[in-house]
């Protein structure tokens, strides 16, 4: 099994399209198709279900994708380790982040890294924390800035960066706006705006309401911070968010209300990393700039 075959397979799996994958790899589409067919023949199983519009993984393809990503990550890490011994820093640094995580100024951090290590290509993916941690496990990311609480999944470790309490964010005309502090059970009948389930803040809120035996209705789900704030601005619901989000300039004019027992449900931002022996030199260097 050749590494280039695995690289070609992963590109098609990520792009869901042979033409886009070929353009990304800068090879001909016919050459890419031949490479994938050779891999399928070697494994004795089809890896993709092809249609005129897209390409989807088969069950065999799904199984291969995780291991192929890990294998390519290990090869890349080996090359970068040798470069590091020789005083070189090059290759690719793949980073993931949830939107608006506290404790790290990511644009400034990346700019500092690039200015010192121009030979390293930086790739960035923004997604929910749960999806980013899966990408760390699969070897698709070198480091991810996430907001998941609790123990890290097998093969992943969390390096804590900061913590913040959860607060209620509401329109100034809302009945809760004048409250100094509210209990969780006072929120049971409210309409909520919240992030999608794989966001760290959403998972924390869901667990907090469950722990306090309060049923809530999330009527409006969004995938970015500004949309959530806009919906609250228009009085379409209230939100339980980390304090740094409530303090954003875009949230000016809204009311922030403290929660009873908020110290028991802290929003925790961490750098998610693979096991110690799999952390790339570039990722180590990037994280050293946080201190």
C-alpha cells in the first residue's frame, strides 16, 4: 500500500468530489481515479459510492479513512521530527478552533507563528468542539482549541487555558432583565437560542439543565456567535452563554444575569492535543507562544 494512494483517497473523502480532489492535489483526474481504483483492488472492497454530483464513503471507506488519516499524520510527524533535529521548521500545521474561544487570540497567535516560521504551511478549520476532538483522534488536526468539559477521549489530552461562568443573556425588555441572579428552575418555561449540539457551550448547558432537573426548549439553533446574539437582540429567546460571549461588543445593549451555582458549571477552554509522542514540533512551538 503506497502512501500516495492513501493521500489520494483521503483527499477524495474530504472533498466528496474527484475533480476538486484532483485540483487540490494538482494531479490529473484520470490519475487520481486510477490511484483510488488501485487501492480498492488491493483492499478488495469499494471505498466510494460514486454519483454524477458527489462521492460518498462506503462502510469500508469509513473504516479506512480513520486509519489512513492516522498513518499520514504519523508519517508527517516523523518527517517534521527529523527536520526539527536539524534545526528546521517546515511542513504543515493543521489547527482547529471553536468560534470565539477565550484564552487565546488565535489570529495574533498564527501571525506570530508565521512570521517566525514562514516555511510551515498553516491550515485552519472552524467547527464545534466535539467534531474537532474527533479530528484530533483521527490525526486530521495537530491541535484544536476547544471548550469540552470532563475527561478527554482516548488518544486525546486537554491542556487547560481558561475558565468562565455561564450567564443568562436576554433582551432588556425581558422579565429576567432586572434580576440580580436567577436559579436554573426559573428558566424552565423560557424559549432558548443556543448553539448546535457539538459546541462546547451547548453541551455544558444541556448537562447543567439536566443536573438541575429542568426541562428546556431550544427553539433556535445556530452555528455562530453573532447569529445567536442577533436573535436575542430581537427578543426571540434568551441564551445561556459563557461570560466572554456576553461581554462581546456585539452584545452591547443586552442584559446579563448571573446563575445560581454557576461555579459548578464552568466553561473550560483547552488546547486539545494527541498523545505526547504524537504532538508535532510545529504544534509544540505554537503552544509555547501562549505562555
